[in-house]
């Protein structure tokens, strides 16, 4: 058969140009390899083709795909992979290059091999090919083997074509020099596309590893928040998938591609990255008086001094009458009661009553005598402020420090040069403390100003915090308790009511609980009693 005419060459060049553009758009490696092999066969009219990829240790060629039209064979790509074809070693047992196998020869020398009659050449060991022919009643005659080299001439794999067929007579022909040139160009394009994909994968993997490194840093500062950084992304994706499946209301238009999922997952991992700047003593504050240590022990000492002074006064008076002894015991009991009350107040909780706050201030007015003989109030101003914290263990100033982590998170994330497919990460991660009614922080956004993804992350962040058992300032709540609080949040403008509906209806809470919550927390939930849950009812 004669070489191609100019028009045919122009058509092939156009085909290669179009393929080059197409290869850059294929993200699935198996689909990419299949497109490469199919195109190589089409360009040359080959009956069959095989594609090998270099192993990770770069010591062998791993069989990846094979197609043969006459035999109706298709392994790999969009079809099942063949498990019985062994890899081809690139080196002998003595460490020298393997030049007996034609694909190893092409790989080692980075040189194409074009053979007109396979079994008439003594250069290579074709025992494996002979056995294949015998087993399948086939005859390999012409062969073109081309190494796939990237832009740095590094080996990626080997492309092999078998039996070029005349389109009219189906006679087996040798592969021409023009065929070889086009396949070498195709192999180069393919190798560059594959190495680009591998580079992108490595960069994404490196980036996610750096993200995890930040979370490890937060974990090392505070083991009590490290699991939060791991669990919130998981719960975020669970709720996002449920919203993706939802076919009702405003969420019926919400759909996610694989890129969208990747973007949201990274946002979940990074949602608290600003906590790396939050002081440890604030993150770890498990009681109201804790700083480097829990100062309740200082107050205990003052009560001991008060008890001592009462005893000394009692003994000095010399009045041991029964009424005086009763009054003395009553004074001691009152001190013990006030001491126990302050210890309880120090623990913190969801809400401290006004009466309890007033009692702390009253007790604070007691006086004791220090080592210098000076009279001091039992509690100083800062201690009184801490012990009258209405909810939790943080003062208003400390709460500002904690809340500032989200502003730091946003600044950190907005400073990064995000690629187009990850450009929404700062918005998703930075919105999980906003409220639907605009009373959240740091930007006071309303529901309409937030993406669905940011609203999803807000629910995930709250539910994880409610159910977590590893916080220094509280115990983990049961499923029912967590859902009741979350339900009330959906009613008061804190979280998105429609997403909360999906959270309950699709049993996202139960999926998460089975994976991450302690069995003792997983109680029987009566969904009909959950505040804010709008149950769907079917028509009779």
C-alpha cells in the first residue's frame, strides 16, 4: 500500500489536533487511555492494540488495556480489566535492561519498533505472542510499538498496535513510516495529557495533605477540637448528598457535580483553619475560672481561711454554750454551701439563672484577710465576671477571641489563589457561623445572601458540636436532645428550615450517629416531636 496522499495526511493532522484538545478535557484516566488506544487504531487501521503503563517502582510495564476487533476482545477502560496478563519486567534478574521483549525494548531505549513480519525477526522473544495466537486461533503479523514519553522525555507507558488491515480487502499490511510518525505524535500527546493529569492529582493530593497538616496543628493545640475538624466535613457531605437527592421545594434545583463535591469537601476541611491562631487557654477553657490552671482552687483556699478564722474566733470567745455552738456550726455549713455553689457555678452550662448570678455577686462581697493582714473581697472583679458567665465557660472578651477564628479563616482562605473550580471554598467555609436571620457573624449575612453549601455547613457545624463528647466544657448530647435544639434553631432563624427538614427526613442524623457517635447517645428518636420538622404526609 502506498503512503498517504496530502489530503489524507491533512485529515490525520486535523484529527490529531482535535484529539489534543479533547484529551485535555478527559479527567477519567481509564476513559483517557481508551480514547488514546481507539484513536491509534483508527488512525492506522490496526486490528488490535495494547497499552502498557509504567509501574510506580519503574521496574516493569503493567498491562492496562487491550482491544482486538477480529477477536471481539476489549480489556480495560470501560470494560473489565484482564487479571491474568502478567506485567513485563524492564530488567533481568541480573539488573541489566530487558531487551528481549519488544515492549521492554521500546521502553528502555525510548525507541519505536516497527516490524513487518513478527515471526520472521530473530530480534525479540515472541513466545508469549505465539501462545496467544495458538490459544485464540489468531495470527500476529505486523507490529508497531511506540514508547509514550512526556514533555521531559520520561517514560509513561508503551502503545502497541497489531496487524494493520487494508480497509477494502482486510489484508494484513505493514505499518508505514507515516503511520509510525502519526502514532509517535499521538503517543507524545497522550503521555503529556497523562502526566498533566498525574501532576494535577499530585498537586491536589499535596494541597489536601497541607489542609490536613493544618488540622493536625489545631489538633495538637487542642485535642478537643481536632475531631471536629474531621467530622464536620463528613456530616457536611452527608447532608449535601441528601439535598442533592431531594426533589422538593427550593432544593429541587440543587445538584452537585464531582467538582462541586470536591470543592465542598475542601471547604469542610478548612472551615476552622483560623483556629490555628486561637490561644490554647481559650480553646481549652473547660471551666469558667480556668486559665493556665483552674483558679477555683484559690477560692477553695480562701474558704479554708474563712473556716480557720471562724474556728479561732469561736475558741477565743470561750463561750461554748449550745446556742453558740449551733451558730458556729451554721456559719461553717453556710461557708461549705457557698463553696459548693461556686464550684458548681464554675463548671458552666447552657444557661445560668439570674438568681444564681446574683448569689455569686453576693458571695463575692464576703471578706477575708490575706497574708499581709489586708481585708479582701472573697472574689475579685475578674473572678466575679467569670463565675457569672450566663452560658458556657467563656467571658465576652474570650468569646470575641473564639469568634475571631472565622474572620481569620476567611482572611486566610481569601488570600489563596484558588483555581476556578475551587473559587467558592472561602465563601462555603466562611459562612458556617452566619444565621438565616442575619444575626450571625462575622458578616451578618441573611439566608438569601448565603449559598446552599454554606447553609449546609452551618447545620453540620452545630450538630457536630452538640453531639460531640470530647469538649472540655460539656458532655455529648443524645440524638433526641441534639435534634430538639437544632429544631428550635430552625424556628428562630438560626439555621435553614428546609435543609433541617431534609436532615431529618433523609435520616442524615442517624447516618452520622452510627458512624461517629457513641452508642450510649443514640436513643430512639420520635420525629413527630422534633420542633420545626415539617413532616410530609401522603394523600389517603
